[in-house]
């Protein structure tokens, strides 16, 4: 294996100069840099990462904690894709840790990334409370950002979307279209996002003095089969509804299939709105109306802020990322009978 000393000899410089070129610290002329990089390429030299990390106290890695209940959805795929791509753009590697099924396991995943000496950590929590996350941030020196939750104490360490307001806006749009009997499929009720979206549904009804009918609410589990099952539950109760809001697109797609199989036309009999605006939403039949959550922008802001905390630099500070309702063929105005 080629050594740094051999690279130095090939480039006609000292070993210290090669070290400065690789670390980016200290002045080295461009001509000398070019000779060093040429020598590295010709010799096939690869720096000893462990030694470099010990010297710089950096591993050039960012950690991401996500509960495994998100792994099966399109939403997680998009989140992970953009997180990995943007981390690479910043010259880092992304390390994923599984938060599993409880707050204690989320804590263990965070500790694992800390033990791996990740330079900074992103937490996409499901079970940890806001107070617990504030405590974790204050306890550790490594920069920690929380994605998709609003913190009380460390507001600069979180990036979030207002799911309650976004869902309220979607239901209000249906009300404006003339709908009054609006059904709702929740996400898992142990999910903060699921509870916020349910709260937004209830708030929109209250603003228009539309009585809340518990029989028009069915619980889902984020995947398409649970959306279909929720529609079966709603129909079995004998309650009529002209519109349906689903807490995510996967469930909305399952719900549309079940509505179709039950002889109900979309949007003629039931208008449908989902959440997350997944890539397949414009290509369902009919195309699915959905609330777009700006995952890409949220990840970009999160990673930019972590890099700022680590290396300095500039970024445009934004905490709250509003959702945007994208109306397509699955939702329409009530026809007057």
C-alpha cells in the first residue's frame, strides 16, 4: 500500500505538505497542490481515514435516526434519497440508524451514532417527546437537528411542517367546494404527524360549525391496505359521505381502490384528497389530489444548518415549511341535486 511519504517523494514535497493538501489547512500554492494530486492519482494512494479522523476529530459523517415504520413508504424513500444526495454534495457520508419501536430504542439509535463519532445527527422522531429531544440537544456537543417536529427550547435545531394547518386547509377547500359530509382516514394514532392531521380535520369542521361525526373517522396505518380497510369500515357503518381526506397518499390510493370496488365513482360520488404528493399521485386514475409536504426543502435546510454549525458559512434560516394543496381530478365541487 502506498504511503504518504511515497506520495511526497513522487511530488517532490515534504510529507507535511501532502498532509496540508489533504486536510485543506494551511497555505499551499496551486502548483504544489496539482503536483500532489497528480502523485496521489499515479500512485493510487488512499488516506488512512481512521488516522485522519483522530487527527482532525472529524469523521465526515452525518447520522440519521428514523423509525423503521417509515421504511415501507414512498415518503421515506424520497426523504432518504435526498438526505443521502445532499450529504454527499457536502462531502460527507450518511449513516442510518434504526429507531425501531419505542422512545428508548430511538435513544439507543442516537447513542449509537454518537459512539460512531458522527460529526452531526438528524433525528426524525416518532416516539421521543419534545422535552426529551430538547434534553438530548442540550446534553451533547455534536450538532443535532430534529426533522418534522417543533421544539420548545431549541428552536434553531428543528425544521418542521405544520401538518395541522395543512390538513385544515385541505378540509376547508372541500368545504368551499360544497362538501359537508367529509370522512377522514387517520394515520397511526401513536404518530405525532397523524394526530396533528386529525386535529386539523376537526378544526376545519369546527370553523364552519359542521358537527363532528366520529363515525366518519377511521384509523389507518399509513399503508394502502389500511386505507382500503378504512373505507370498508366507513361504508359498513352506513354513514354517507361525499368527500374523503386520507392522512397520506398510500392510504388514499388504497381507499380509492376500495371505493371503486364498492361501486362508488371518484370524484362523482366521493372526492378524495391525500397527503405527501408522492410521485405516483399524478398518474393514478383519476389523478390524486394531495397536500405536498416539501421534504426536499426540509432536508436541504436541515443539512445546511448542520454544516453551518460544523464549518460555518451561510444559509437562509427557515423553520416552518407550509404544505401546499395540489388539486387534481380526484376532487371536485359538489353537484347540486
